[in-house]
C-alpha cells in the first residue's frame, strides 16, 4: 500500500505549511505520568530521560527534533500512542533540552551519536529489555540513522527496528531550504530558541562565548559556523 498516495488530508490542510503550523497551534501535548531519570555522562555532563513504563517487556527509545524535548507536542503524543500499543517508552532529551542548562559548554548537533548510544544502553539496562525499537523526529531521526549506519557492530542486539520521520539527511540542502523566503518563519522559530541558549551559555562561560552580533544571525549556516562547529570539534559549518 502506498500510504503517501492514499492519504487524503482535510480540505483546510492541503499544503505543507498548513499541515506544519496547525498542530502547533491547535493540538495539545499529552499530560503523561512520566518518570524522569538523570544519567551522569562520562565527560561530567548529564542527560535526562523521561519514562513511561508498564512492564510491557519491550522498549521504544525516542529522540526529539532540533530544539525539541521529550515533553513537546510530537514526542509526548507519540509516547502516549506507543504506550497504549504495548511499549515501554524512554524519551531522551539532548543536552540542554530538558529544562535545565547542561554543565559543559557543548550542546548537541545533528550528527551526535555518542550520547544516543550511552542513553540507549542505560535505558536497555534499566528495564532489562530484550527487544527495542528506535524512533526519531527530524534531527533525532538523523542521529538515529547515522548511529545505525556508522558502526553497526556498536548497536545493541536488542534493537530490532527503527522509524524516522522528516529527517534532514542532507544537512546542507536542508539548511538552504529553510533559508528560503517561504520558510523563514521556521528558521526564525528555531534560531530564536538557539540564540537564547547561547545567551544562557554566555552567562555560564563568559570567556568562551562571544555574543556580539548574535541577534543578527539569521541562518543555520551562520549559527553553525560561529557556534556549533567550534563547540563540537568541527572545522566549519560545512565540515
């Protein structure tokens, strides 16, 4: 069955912009009885995982999108759906995305897989799971696909499947697409949040972060060139 061809959206949601904006404005996050677990990382930082468990014996491990979190719209609704379908669910928050600044200067990026690997291993051990699936939105989906492909021998044998949605596999083309005039509303949405995180980092590490001109950054390329690349060991945004 070709789902893409058979799906018929409502008449008022017949284009991509409407389908993107409508859920943000009119859908609500599920209020779930989640349990938060803090993982101490080998480098001295931490990650927070939100759990929804019912002794189902199998694990769905979720990764959110850029500047999202485990309690955002997409992730919380998916957690509810998976739990009702017979899965225990662990939703990872990337560094600095769980409502509390992380301890180190670094944050996260679309190619980060070490944190994913560490958190997945901890989640599998927490519940003694023998079956697991990975699910990721956007940036989280990109991280999952990279993780599965870069070193398959490192992936725990419990992982049987993965599902990813709206993944920016080609980061350069995706950044260029979001920089187009028709998509600037999304670019502004992401950059507003990213600029706030850099401003918060400036207060914690005043000698490491230069925020002069931060408000004028209007593209991912410019942000990544100035902050993401040097923070995470890349030579440039393109690298």
